[in-house]
């Protein structure tokens, strides 16, 4: 059977399994196993387990569960609530200020947790009910949180950037720096659209009834300032981690381990989480997400190995490379591919499967691999707020089940267009990505 036909059958089988609700890792693993046995024979069973475990037997992967543990310690504590209250103090009275402050809280919490679902859940639990109570449309309330949550996979430290760095053998520290400015740019675009949407809807600049606000303003300010003081130690820890990475003081795994220990300790001390229950919850959440991601990585590596063994990867890469088109047309084709893949697969799976295939093509077309990492990540961010998988959409629906899913989708769509605009801006101004890494690391 020729590689093209084999590739169509393998990908079709994968989509069928995912469509009937098979977990991503098991779908990837089972399709890979059947394809290898049919193509190479039963002898492949000997190497399946070895390849599966070897794919994650790298010290660099230690950074993933450690950063996840750090994010779980932050997400399971009231840090998101305190961030929300602090930013609402400064921005809540401007038109659309509460929604804008929620996006700001998402940006900061993304740096603390490194996880899009955790960011959307932590900020959304406080922000969505409060915005609806103050008269914001359901679409604006749901959309700004869903979009703000996607920043978790772009703003450093980011688990997906770690996976990209390992898959493509690029510097994780440089990837973290490369994601900082585009992350802030996207946050700015989100805030701009939120301001426009709120003005179109009439503006929302009265966060509380005037009499109540006048009576409680001192108490509110003091409470919000205390909340800000509680958040500051976590921000200092994240800043220290990034400094250690950028300065070459520690490897990503070492920095992640130190960050996890410090954030867990701060969550216990600052929020008095001395009981066994909260600590058990943190460990359970971190273990669950770590195992899920590591299983997806291992299964995706097996899937990539199967595609390579059947010469599917080489055929597709050769076909793309042989396209006699302008390099920007080639980049547009790649972006469409990544966008469609992000609709159906989680970011980690897309990166592990696609990045090694696309990297030689990107380098041959004279694109910067760190610039491409950011473009790829933004494409995958779009997939987090678009159906059919759209993880953040379902998180928002879980937080506010009485909001119609149609309103969640329509509220999130303009933010997806903001991400498309962000990709266009990066194509015209690649220095947004490359300037800071070149300045810091040369």
C-alpha cells in the first residue's frame, strides 16, 4: 500500500476513535499499534513498549510535572481570587474595566500556572458571576475569560513550550523569552476588543451601586491591597524562575523543581492550607494532569514513529517541501494545517506529532524556529476556544451552565479573530518575537 493511502487510513481511523470519545492517548496508541503490526508484522510488538517508555525517558521531561505541580499549588489556592480583587481595585470603574481586569488577571495567572484550563477555571469562577451581576452581556463575560485562559500556553513558563523545545531540540529558555512579548501583545488585543465590545453594548462603568461603594470604599481598598500583598510572593517566585532560566543559573528541570517547592510552600503558609485535604487535592490534580500529558506525549511519539516507519511522514514532508511557492504561501498552508489540527487535538499532541516534521521545512524556508514556535502556539490557542474540542469553552460552560453555549461561542469568536490578527502582525513584524531573546541571550 502506498504511503498516501496508508496515511489517509491511519488519520481517518484516529479521527473515528476520537469521535466516539476515545481518550487522545489511547486513540493514538491503538492506531499506531495496529498500523505497525499490519505494516511490519508481529515483530513490532517487541519494540512497542520499549519505544513507548524511551520516548519519555528524558531528564528534560521532569520539568513538565514540576511546572504542573507549581500551577496546581497556585490554582488550588485563592490566588486567582486575590488577583481578581486586586486588579478590579484599579480597573473596575472604567468602561468595561471589570472585563479588562479579568484579562489582566488571566495574563498574570497564566504566568503563575502555565496552564490554560487552570487559568480559565481559576479566574472564571470569580469573574464570570461578578461580570454578569454587574450587567455585562453573557457573551462578553464568557468570551473574555475563555480567551484570557488561552494565554496560559504562551506566556512563560509554558508547558507546551517545554514540549516544543524537547521535540525540536531548541532552547527552552529562549522559547520562554520568545513567548513573553507576543503574550502581552495578545493580552492587549483582547483588552482592546473587550473595551470596544463593552462600548458597543453601552459601557459598564458602575461596578457597585454608588451608595454602597461610598460606604465600603475604605474596606474594599484595604481588602484588595491585602489580596495584592498575598499574591506578590508568587509573582516573585515566577520572576526568580525566569531569571534563573534566562541567566543560565539552572536548567528548566531544576528551576521547575525549585518553583514547585516554593509555590507549594507559599500556598501552605500564605493561605494557611495546613490540612491534609487541600494538599491532597493539589497533589491529585498535579498527578492527574501530569500523567495525562506524559501519556499523550508517549503515544504521540509512537504515532510519529509509526508514520515514519510507513514513510508517511517523509512523503508528506517531501510534498510540502517540493511545493514551488513563495515561502509565505508555504507558511499560510502550514498555518491552516495547524489550525485544523488544533480544532481536534490538544496542543501537546499537535506539537509532538507535527513539530519534528515541520521543523526541517521551516528551516529550509529560512524561518526562525523560535518565531515559528510562537505562531504554532497561537494557532493552538485558537483551537482551545473553537469547536469541536474547544477545551476552554467547556470549562466556561461548566462554570456558568446557565449561559447558552451559543453565547459562549459567539463571545469567544472575536477573540479568535484577535489571535489571527496577532499571527498576521507577527508575520509583518517578526521582531516582536525575536527582539527580546536576541537582547537577553544574543
